[in-house]
């Protein structure tokens, strides 16, 4: 009887610990999601800066180890090395850090200058179309006036007088002085709020390259300073997890870049085959917008379809729409899960599921981070949780050996 009671107590305590642990994990997860949502603007800024740092860091290291770059810039870096020399840092290592900083600066400038000129090149076909619209505005205006006269005639002859009176009364009530004043006050408040938002966006745009530069140049220093805040017995494991996360994010960013390149080439070739003008510019636009999870192809496809409609007619526009729909289906359901799953060692089905979970909790940002976070959780479970569970199971088996019934 006492043995059964003790077993029941042990089982109850185990269940209570499990429930408490699950509740604590759930609270931490929901608290983290709440904090991320409250700080989503800051998180987005850090996220963009981190992605740029992942791009420029390998380029900077390659440039810094190139003999020609080192010969040209070592002499320029020497005065700075003497100025900021440190007893803890050897002179060659300090010079290499300065070379990496210079290379990172060059790569950052090249990315932003290239992005600026690429944007101008992408906008040029749309500015040409706007000029065409301005030149043919009188024709479009005549068509609009024809539509307006037809609508007025339909409204006058087809709508009953009592319905017309009610509609006109509602319109007058909506445009009286009080409503106009109220709307003006609302518009003024919205304008001031939008102005503040635009100022914050400008500040964030200025901070992004600065943060990206420091993340690329001082990544190791920042990492060791963060780990130095932890207990000594946890530092090695934390460093290993950070290295794993860096490798995962680098593989993920490279895979996304490859997908963007494939999308740009396929769209450019497809539009050229369909006879749509500016296939190179539109292919670059499709490749850049592909970086936005899920809705990126839609954002890039809408102006392309409209441009096809304006220049080639309804038939070609429908063909472009069908082409984009098929391409988006193949990319989102087969190509992206396969490539990202292979780079992160995750099954394509797992990628699709975690994308849906990330969209539910974090929107677009959650979808972008879902796959690398799932890979990190998988590594943490395999490296830390499963070995502990196996050790506990082994200790339990040793402590409670099986009894031979025949004995």
C-alpha cells in the first residue's frame, strides 16, 4: 500500500513539474512575442542591418585578404593602427581589423550606390509610361467624360425620385460644415501623425547602414561582450549556439539571394518571350521584391501586369498574370521549401508549417525568421535536450533493473 502511494506521489509530482515547465515555456514565448510586437520597428531596423552585415562581411573579408587590396591600404591603415594600438591586440591583427573595416565601408557604399542607380533604372519605364499618359490625357479625359455622362443619364432615368432624394440628403449631411470641420481636424491629426512616422523612418534609414557597418566589423567583439555577461559555465555552450545561428542565417540569406536571382532571370526571360517591354528592368524588380516573404511576388507582379495591360493589351496582361501565378505556385510550394529545407537540414513540409506559424505570430517578419529559428530549435533539441533525456533514461534503467520472473 505504501509503495503504491509513493508511486502515485512521484507520478503526481512529475506531472506537476511538467505542467509547470510547459506553462513557463508558454509564458516566455507569449511574452517574447508581445515584446517583439511592441518593438517591431526596432526589430525591423536591426533585422535589415543584420541582413546587410551578413552580405558585406564575407565580401569584406575576401577583399581584406586580397594581396592587391592589402598593398594599397596597409600603408593607409598604419597611422590608425598606431593611434589606436592596444597591448592586448597584436599589431598585425589590429591592421587586419582596420582593413576589414575599410573593405566593409567600400562594400556598404557599393551596395547603397548600386541600389540607388538600380532604383532609378527600375523607375525609368514607369516614368516613360506616365509621360505617355500625360501626352494622351485629352483622349483619356474624353473617355472619362463619356462615362460620366452615361452614369448621370442612368442615375437620372433609372433611379426612382425618392431614392435620389435620400442619396442626395445623405451626401449633403456628410458634407455640411460640422462634418467638414470634423474631417479637417481628423485629417490634420493624421497629417501630424504621419509626419512623425516619416521622421522616424528617416532616422531608421540613417541608422541601418551605421548598424550594418558595426555588425560587420565588430561582430566578434559584440559576441564576446554579450557572452561575458553570462556565467562562466554557460559561455562555451552560448558561443557554440551563436556560431550555429550565424551559420544558419548565412546559409538562409545565401539561399534567399539565389532564389531572388532565379526569380529575376525567369521573369525577365518570360516577359521577353511574351513581348512585354523593359524585360530587364521588370526582371530586376521581380527579383528584388521576391525577398519579401509570400507577398513579394504579388507586390512585384501587380505593376508588371498593369504595365503589360497598358502597353500590350488585355490578352498579354492575362498571359503575364497566368505566368506569375504559375511561377509563384512553383516557387512557394516546391522550390523555396526544397532549397531552404536543404540548406537548413529541414524537411520541406516542416518549412511550410513553420512559415504558417511564423505568419500567425509575427506577420511578414515572423515568416522570414520562421525557418532559421526552426533550424536553431532543432539544433538545440538535438544537442541539449535529447542527450539529457537519454542520460536520465539510462540512470532510471540502472536504478530500476528488470526483475527476472523465474528468479
